[in-house]
C-alpha cells in the first residue's frame, strides 16, 4: 500500500491529504488500515491522530467531504437548468461519476447530528425539486413525492454499483437511471 503515497497530491494540507488517501484506499479496500491511510497521505500516524481520533472519526470526515462534493457537483450542474425536471437529470449525471470516491460510504451508518441535518436538508431540496418537476409536467403528479425521491436516490445507488462493477460508464449509468426514473422498464 505504501506505493499509493505518490497518488496523493503533495501540495495538500495533511488533513486534505489524509482525506484523499482515505477516499483512494477505502474505495479500493474498505478494510485498509489507518497506517495505510497515513502512509498513502505521506504523513506519520501521529499526524493522522492529530486530525482524527480513530477510524470512525476519519470515516465521518470522509462522509462530510463526500456530501460537500455531491452538493457542489449537483449545484454546478443545475445552475442553469431550464427546468426542474432537467435539473434532476443534470444532478444525476453529475453525481454518478463520483461513484469511485463515494461508493464505500454508502453502507456506512453515522450517528452525527450535523451530518443528519445536512442529509435532511438535501432530502428536502430533492423533494422540492420533484414537486416542482411534477408541477411543470415533467413527472407524474399522481405519484407521491417521497416515492419518487426514494426511487431517484436508489437509482443513483444502482448506477454507482453498475459503474463499480465495470458494467457501465458514468454516462451510461446516468442514461439508464434517468430512463428508468422517467419511463420505467417498459419499451
């Protein structure tokens, strides 16, 4: 694992280098050790422990960074969307390429109020976008918003799994997910 140190940008702060190493290593092997993360970041274990009390603390920091990245990608993609329906499609297209960085976090459970509040805010935004898309005629208004939001999120996860399995590119996965979201499985 020590050869991965070369893949982490030397110009990063030790904190950011540790996060990048965490994404890199845990994305390939969720059982990677903290010593492996420190080595990949090019820092000692003492530096790692100055930033993170342990594995759970590092994973929580990775989850928060992942949410930041997802929000940034989604906001940038939807900034000039001509409609809410297009915004949902564009957000999905922006989120799916992040599978290689975030997939390992999908099975983690965090008991953190800040993360929970952030996730709740993102869920509200998704619900609001779906309601607006329904109002503009882009989605079936008779379907419950919670149902559509759950399907939307699960299709992103399914796309991530397809990408991680090497069965689709992010663009292909986004096309499959959007088609399923808007048209179902019919021809």
